[in-house]
């Protein structure tokens, strides 16, 4: 077991049941979540399987401060963290999303930002707040979401050479189906391979009133191939190569994937998302100066659109077009360790280089609102983690990103933009005893404008008669974030075998120079497409609590967020409603049976003079994994979602939510 700086034994052993007891890999030195001086939640393989997620939007309900936004369509998914991430704005650059450490970024009008399949992943880490910028990139105003794909060793026992896992699922609302097969093999003690193939299909679902949500149907293939090779004197070094693909091809799909808007009509749309990662790990087991990680990655997301049904007026929207983002990135970091009689220190430093091409190849010529260009970045970062007497932990860090943005030759009045973003932070945690800790942090980050914000243009239209020109003089957005919280954990709270964990975080985020489309409508002279106009304040409280006594368990996640445009005093359109997620369940370890109830409660909220009513959904779930007999090796998961068929709409969604839905998933694994 990894040393965890004085964490209670139950926190180390409870990772199957308590997310606050799980190991966090992406915040620096590995530690359990409850001992990390940052709001972070880890979703593991067991939770991913139990969720029976149709899309990745289904896995975030029990994560305070985080939710998927847009729609439940395959191409409508984006994210909101702590009120950062707007259904109607290009906020993808304010939240960093990684797959196996590979940056994933996509921005297109009326389309989501992330395309993938839940079955590909074994773990998801959500790091909330701008302090995440140090290790992952300036501009993470909301935070970071790290997706980790499956490995062969996740399915192979110590004495196994091969494993096959079959998984099939069914959704009643939409008549959906899932087919998945995974093959894992270990031809030698130092080599393993995994191959996975998934197919998911679902029809348009109905809301609680029985009304069909148009265009919510989709079919998608996805796959993963990964090989890992260990070498060195004690096989301590690792070389890993992985390839992930997600692909969907839909005829007559809704043009607007982020929410139903029939005025946009339909279009044929093919989406292909590829991720390739080559990584090298050398922990330098007997060398405190050496713990090296290298990763070379390639991401290619492309969307081909044609045969639009709404060419009623001239617009590049309806043109046959190939959109895309291609990104090549290299990341390298090293950790130096030092120890004394009552202290330890871990110093991590590294660099990240990336080159991104934005593509929009239309048969009608250049598209002003989706300009092509290049984004080149070099980032340098350092983070130190000092612990004294297993009580006080102090983590300072800083990152500097040097960015060069270049438009294509087709952008009128475009010019290269060179800028630098600096992201410092200071975090600390103090343990009064093995049960009670306090923590806090101060972090600043700067977000350099994107290619879209700098170089978008448009001809004259009714709203902007004079047209709009490239906004090459935009200032950086800045975020100053302050956090304070405490944790409490206790083994043997009510009996000798139970455990309780609690973590709450309060935050206050000051945002300046927010970038917005130009409000100067009706001008007969050209105006800039984007301008810096807004100052905003976002504050809130997040609470996570878990209680487990073996035979019974419960989970509690509460989010309270308030955000205000300082110029107008109005609520920001990206602010989520207050939410509470509560789970109560029981398990019979001998029979491999887990069952329970899950409730999700959202308060009412008014945004831009639109009021969204409060709502709640109730789920029931049963999971059975027989331990012996003829059915050993099978797993059955059954759930009733939205059991009372509530009709509702989340304020950050463009559609009503899914009505009552029965889910059934059957899995079988063979090892030899």
C-alpha cells in the first residue's frame, strides 16, 4: 500500500465504497482524496459499471459542483464546473479535459465539446477550481476532468494469461442497446495487451410527459487498443501505447445538438474522434532525484456535415463542411524526493508543448464564424509539496504558458497573437488529529483567448448591419480563486466496523475581462466580433459525505452556487441550480448483492428572465454478482431511473430530461 502521510487505515482500504478514500493521481503526489487540499472527486470502475451510463452525462450526478450540460445526444455533451461552462457560449477552453493525459478540445456552433463512450474508462477524476491550472494548463477557470482508459491488468488476476469480458445492456426509454467485448492477455510477466470494442444504439427518448425529444437517437462504435511493456532491473519502467476511437454516423440528425431547436433543421453528420498516446514511466526506485513521466499524444476530432435540410437562406451553416481539431502534444515531468526525521518533500517540475490546428473546409469557401488557424503552446510548471510531522502540508505551485495563435490567410485583418499566461497557487492542509483537518488555497489563472474568439468575422446581418471584424486586441480573462474547507473522518463512529467521511469546500472566484460577443448591435459600421466587457463573481459551497458500515451505506453530495454579472447584477447564465444527491443502500457480501435508492433534487432557478422549476428524480438499483455456483463470473445490474416519471428540465440543458427508464446490464468474464 502506498504511504499516505498518516491517513487512517480505513481511508486506504475503503476505495471500493468511499470516493473520499480513493487514491488521487492527478493532483500531484498520490494521496487519498480526503487528504488533498483541493476539491477533487474520483469515480472508479465500480461506480462507472453501476451507473449503466448511456452517455457520460449520466455519471456526474453524485459529484458536487459538476454536471454535464447541453443535451443527452451523442454530439451534445459539454461540462460545467462551479458555474463555469455555458450552454449558449464557447466555454470549452475554460475547463480542461484529458483522456489518458491527452488534451481534448473541440468548439463548433450548436455542437458539444466531448465525444466518447463510458465503457472505455475505468476512472474519472474531477479537480475543481483554478488551482488545477498548475499541472494542466493556464485557463482552467472551472477545473480539470481526467478520463483514464482501461488496462489489461484490470481484468487479469495474478495467475491469469487471458481474460474475456462480455457486456450487454438495454434501455427501455428509447429502446437502446449496448454490446461490448474486451480481451485482455498477458503473454509474459512483462507484457500485456487489451482490445475492446463497443457498440451502442438508442432511439429518441421520451420525457416524463410522454413527449419525444427529437434527434436524441444515435448509434456509435468505439474501441480501445492498449499495450504495456515493463522492463529494467525490476521491471520498474513502463512503456505504454494506446489508441482510442469513437465514431458516429447519423443521417437527418438535428443540426442543433446542444438542445432542440427545430428552426435549424437537420443534417447528415459523421463524427470521428481518435486519441493516440505513447507514454514512458521511470520511477527511479532507488534514486530520489528521478521519477520521470513522458507522454507523446495525438488527438484528432473531426465532423463531416452535408445534405442540410434548411437551405432556405444563404448561410455557411448549411454548407457541406469538414470541421476538425488536430492536436499533437508532448508532456514531460520529474519528481524529486527529499526526507528528514519529521518531514518529507516532493518537488515536481516539467513542461508541456502542444500544436493544434483548427479546420473548417467548406464547399462554399472560408467560414467567418469558424476561422481556421494554429494554436502553439509551451508551458513550464513547478509544484512543491512539503509535509511536516504528518500534520501540515503546504503546496505552492506556478505555471507559465507561452502561446502563439496564428490565423489562416483567409481571415480578414487577422494577425498573429503572442501572449503569456501565468498561474500561481498556494494550498495548505493541517491535520489537528487523525479525524479533523482544515485546508485552504489561493489560486490565480489567466485564460488567453481562443482562435474562435480572436479571428471570428461575419458579414452584415440584421443584428450587425455593418458586419463584425476579427477581435485581435482581446485581453486575457483572469480568475482569482479563494477556497477554505474542512474534513472529518472517523472509523468506529457507531460500531466497530463502520466509517464516516465528510469534506466541505467553500470558494469565491473573481473573474475579470470576461470575453463576450459584442453587445453593440444595430451599428451601421463594423464592430469587433468579441469584446472584454464583463466582471463576474462566483461563490459557492460543496459538501461530500459518505457513511459505510459494510451491510449498509449512504452517500451525500450537495452543491450551492451563486454567480453574478457585476455590471448588471444579474445571475450568470452558466450558474446551475442548487442540487442534492442522496443514496441509501445495502449489500450482502456473501451473496454479492447490492441494492438501494438514489434521489436527485434540484431547486428552482431564474436565469435571463426564464424560471426553471424545482424537480426531483428517484432511482432504484440492484446489482448482483454471484460468488459461487453455476452463475459465478456473471454480473447483473438492474435500475429504474426517474421511477415516478417526472417531467423536468435542468437549466443547463437544452431539452427535457429522460422519463422513466428501465435499465438492465448483463456481464460475464472468463479468465484462464
